[in-house]
């Protein structure tokens, strides 16, 4: 399918995004076999890109590296773009217009979701700027204030009660998995996707560079970066004790009762929730184990920089989103004795 455009670096990029669009539609089940969706635009349309056109090109460019769920999120956001910008061209997007769009989004989404979507627009324009499709990035200084959320990590006493609850016969199969989440601070998908080849022969150290996704397949970590560290003696002994005879390096360390990869939603609903109820601990989702690990480690004197290496966070993210108090509220000293 010829684009009907002269050979240039920009038009080659347009060709690449066309290929990305076809790939993304094939992966998500939205392929147009008539090819009408992918046929070249007129020269005028190619010059006068609309806001929606540019965002679509950016998504097409990223399509080959995106998960299906991410593509679905972008598709949903494109409905917002079409509702607000309609078919208006890129020229209308000044910083003032970007701020108006941000405020419009805030009336329809939470501040956290709005911040994420404004970030997509910033990245889209940054991509377009490098390809000379736009002259400037009006989204650079458009910020979204997100109100702080009360952090509620599990206290050490709550952790003991939760693990005791997992000793119940109907929960025992997941006892080691629950302790691993609380003691290592990895994402649940990283624990679910952990294989024996990710551990040293004596289980004293671990490599985390893969995760099990809800798409039912192994994938890189959320950040695409790997990390490695030594485990505590308690974790080492637990892992050694559960490693079966004749294991294969590619076998999963933790499995469901049926011996399959753990379904995080099923685990949360049927086992985690029940354990917290037995323990008398207010419900927080399994991901809260990550917040708890950060908070307990810092409370016990581990340097925040070392904690961030274990969890894969930046220090800024660790302080902003994960670190909470596990001792309870700080009590101020009396002014007079």
C-alpha cells in the first residue's frame, strides 16, 4: 500500500506509524480487512493534522510495545479527545488551551487519572517535536495537583496476624506466597511470575526482571528494568524448603492450588480477603504489601536508597507514594514537664 508521499524522514515516520496501526489492530482484534482505515490521507490532511490524528499516530508508534490493556486505556482516552477537540488542528493547542483541556478533564476524572492523561499528551507532543510535526510542546508546564492519600501500611503486629491467619487449612497453600509479598516488597505480578531460575542455587539471592501479566503470559517488569538483591535468611530457608525434588529451572515458585499461575484477582477475593478478616485487620489490597515492606524496612533503619533498589522505585516515588508510618501517629513532646 503506497502512501503517495515524497521520501523524507517525516514521511518515513508516517509509514512506520501506519505499520504500527495495522499491528496494533491485529493484536487487539480491530483490524480493518478492507484497509480503508489505513489508506493514505490527502496531502492537505497530512499537512493539517488534527489533535486526534496526532495522538493516534503516537499510539500507533507505541502499539508494538504496548500491552492490550494499555491500548484499551488509550482508546478510551481518545473518546475524550474527540469530544473536546473534535477535528480541530494542532494549531489550536496553546498552553492556555492545554490548561483548559486539563480543567475539562478534571471535571470528568480523578486528579490522578487526569495527571496520567496530561502526561500522555506531554509525551505525544514530545514525540511529535522530535519528528518536526509540531514546533513546541504546550503541555510541558501543565501540571495536575493530586491530593495526598492517607498511607496505611500494615504494622508489624498486623503482618504477624495476617501470616497466622494463613496457617488456616483452607488458606495454607498460599501462606508462603503471602509472606513473600510482605517480606520482599515486589509487585504481585513479579511474585506470581517468579521461577526457580530467578533464584541463586542456595536461594540466598534473587533476580527480578519478569512479571506474570493478566494477559496470562510472562512479560518484563512494569518499568522494564531488572533488579537483584540478597534475601533474608528466613526467606532463604522458606524458599529452600518449598523447592521440590526434580524441579525444573523454569518452574514457577508459587502456583495456584491447581498448580497453575496464580490469578491475582482470585487470590485477593478468595484468600487474601478471608485472611485479613480472620486476622481482624482492616482490608487493604495485596499490593499494600509493597507499601508495608517499604515502611517497615525504613522504620527498622534500612536506608531509603537501599529500599528503592530493592523495590525498583525512584527515591521521589518511594517518599511520595509508598512510605508511611508503621508505629502509629507521632506523639509530640510536652512543652512543659
